[in-house]
């Protein structure tokens, strides 16, 4: 992963993620909302539903999940449509959609700042907004990004320039090892629920990315868990 002590342009070591921030309940008209930031990358997510949908969209067995991804500038195009499908499949892995048949859950994602790892940032924002909306889930999803530099270093949570100069990039999401408060930690390794790669890498490099990504997502999930607990304590104090 590169020579020990070698730092990146922003001063981080290869295995360091950027500073995380999560704010919830920002949009009054949405059923749930959250802004997830990784320093200079930030996404605002809004959730609407479960709500009634036209008959042709109904699924008699579960809620239909729809995602709209809006870039910071320009109109959404084919790349954004692909990201929407990836994010929808990822959050579907933890939403208990069978509780709300014949309904729809819409997730709107607006990129506020994009300096790398924006897909991971969007997945984390979507999960936070789903929690804020009170959508029933069997766990949380935590996402991260790993770039492989030309000299073979694995750069965690890469900046846009690092990703542009990389030989390959992998965005990975894992089911949280501690889904919700008061639930025990499972003994099995955290499963991958999203894997999106670009560029060229060997199988060995991919599995190295998975190992680094899983460790990173455990840290993201721990931050997520802490933010949930602090939010709950804040509401309890407000209620008193």
C-alpha cells in the first residue's frame, strides 16, 4: 500500500478516510432527509414514502424503490441513471420492503460538492435519510471507495484528482455489523451489498480493495451508529 509514512496531497495516509459529517431532518417537506459529507464531497438526500403509486408501478408483494440522482451541475444523463440503479439495489438489500406492498419509496439525491467518492457518499446519505424517515430496515449500509494508484498503492476515500489518476477505482458497500441500537454484533463477516469497479485491476488487487473497504466501512458504520445514538439522545433531552 505504498511506503510507510508517505502522505497524500491532502496530508492523509493511504488508509485514512476524510472527516465524516451527518446531519438529519434538514427538509421539512420530506418524510426523511440527511446530508452526508466527507470533507469536500457532500450529498443531500430526501426520502418520500411509503406512498401510493400508480397501478402500473405497484408491486403486490413489496414497496417499489425509486432513486433520482442529481449532479451538482448539468442535467442527469446516462451515468446518473446507472448510479440510480446501483443505489436502489444497494438500499433494497436492507429495506424491509414487504411491509409496504403496493407503495413506493422515493429517494432524491442532490450532489452539493463533488471531490471524489461521490457514489459512496450518496449511498451513505441515502441510508441516513431512510433512517430519518423511519423506514423499516434490517440493518444499515456503509459505503466507501478505494483507488489503486499507478504505483500500486491503495488510496482510501480518494479525492477526485486521485481517482482520475488511478489505474482502477472500486466503490464498495457492506451491510453494517451493528445494524441498529440494542442489536447484537453478528459473527459472520460483513457481506458486500454493492461493488462497482472501473479501470483495470488484478483479482488480487480487487480482494485487497475488499479487505481495505470492509475495514473502512466498519469505521463508517461506527460513526453512523454514534450519530444515531446522539440524535436519539438529543430528542430524548428535547422531549424532557
